[in-house]
C-alpha cells in the first residue's frame, strides 16, 4: 500500500556552519540522501538498478527553507513520490522539527541506462504498489530557468572529490560552488530562502567549469558551464 515515509535525523557538529546552524548544503544533502534510501527500501533504488547499469539522475529541484535548525537538534524528513510519467518522476519532501515544518522540497528525476545513455521508461514503477502517494508537492515545482547574463565568474576544475558513483560531478558539489560565491553576510543571517536548480548536462573529472552569476536585490542567479559552453546547471537563490 502506498505511503509517505519519515526518516529521523540529527544536526551533528560536522553538519553546521559558523552560525552553529545546519548548513544549507547539509539540509540539501540529507534531503537527497533520503530519496535514495526510500527508493532502495521500496525496490527501485540504486541497489536494484546498479546490476542493470542504470541509475537515477536528478533533473530539477526546488527547496524552500524558512530557518535552519541549530546544532544537536533532532529533525525529520518525510518523503513520497507523487507522480511519474514515461521519463520523469516527482519526489517530494517535508522537513520538520517536533512537528514544526521548516523546509519543503520537490524534485524531478529521470532514470538513465548507461549502456545507451538514454532515459528509461518509468512505467515499470507501477509494479511497486507502495511507490506512489498521490498528494501534490508541498511547494511549486522548479520551472525552466533562463540563461544568466553573468556579472562575475569564477572557475573550478572537476577533481576526484567532486565525482560520485555515476562517475560524474555529484549534484551537491554544484550547490557548494555556488554558495561559495555568495557574500558571507547573506549566509550569516538565518533568512528564509527558495532555491531552484535545473541540471542540464553532466560534467566529468578534469573538466574546467566556469561559474557565472548575477545579483538583483535578494535574488542571485547562477549558470555553470564547461569550457566549450555546454551548460551544466542553472540556479536561482531567492532570499525572503
């Protein structure tokens, strides 16, 4: 039977930044990790897919965080798959501390066959009767983000510590590269923020990335591309 699933977490000292609150990167990392754990527990996760040379790939994500829990705070992440089509699945999340919601997210995933480098038809998920809980995402889905007319750029070469088991740059590393471009005073304040990201192309070990960004008030726009101009991802941070 379909169901939401809740996973307990805890803000350990290694999870906080200098404000002694859970870092944005930590909260995104734990959210995405729950996606993998939950898919595994229901029979269509990486353990099931790896022998078939297949894997889930994150396409889009939106997350809203009202505030970040302090060090040593227990919290929960609840997740469910709300829908899927031939090429894309929507997975949602709610983060709460003792019943008070402080974060919500929605993600869209495709499944890639690494033999063909093509997306896999996702209708087979219907075989798993506990896969889909037909409740709408808790926040608006991430839409298609436009190109960024960058005001400044920085560079990063993809290194060993950036790549994951799919042999491309881990999704979380993009967030770190962009957060490192923000003024420290923005990250010092525990303000509400909405983050939208579109992943467009993978990047691999040794490639030189250019991180371009621009700022208009409380909105920061980012675009990460390879040397040949291939866009890896586009992101917006909107502080509220």
